[in-house]
């Protein structure tokens, strides 16, 4: 039991690392999602988006790539989160508005989680495990 307690105590002191790893993971996943959208724009239309809004598919893909890269490296992470918040907001309230909870696939729960995390990173920034945090520690 003593090993578990010491291990748990050492991990409790590294919550900034966990925060940074979540940010990096979310950024990479969003960048991959943007790449997939740009390589197959028909996938957005399958979610129920009208053909008239097809021009926005390019914006969605580019915003996911740029924002995801900014989030993953931790440079201008607030900007990276900000440019993606309207996309996730629209996904929840317009694209997934007709779906019910726990339906599987690209569900409203996943979009809500990503929107929540983007709002957290927009509010609190990238944290210490980031390019910005590294540059600030070099100044001191």
C-alpha cells in the first residue's frame, strides 16, 4: 500500500502535465479531423449539412487543422481554441440537434465534450507544458 501512496502522491504533483497532455491529444485529434474533412468533404454532407453550406466545409477543415496544431504545440492555444468553438457550437445545436443521446457514431456527447474542453483551454490557456510556457521559463 505504501508504494501506491507514494506513486499517487508523485502524480498529484504533476497535474499541469496531465492538463498539457489532454491539450496535446485534443489538438492532434482535431488536426487529424480537419485533414479527414478536407480529404473527404462528402463526410460533412453525410451529417446532414445542406449543399448550399458546402463552402463552409473548407473553413471547418482549415480551422480544425490550424487550431489543432496551435493547441497541440501550445502556441497561441487560446486562439486555436477560439477559432474552433463556433464550429463545435454549430455542430451541437444545428447538425446534432435532431439526434438523441447515446445514439453512437458522431454523437452529441462527443461534440459537447470537445466544446467543453475548447472552452477550458480558451479560458485558462495552454499551461506550462507548452511552447508559450517554455518561452516564458527561458525569460526568467
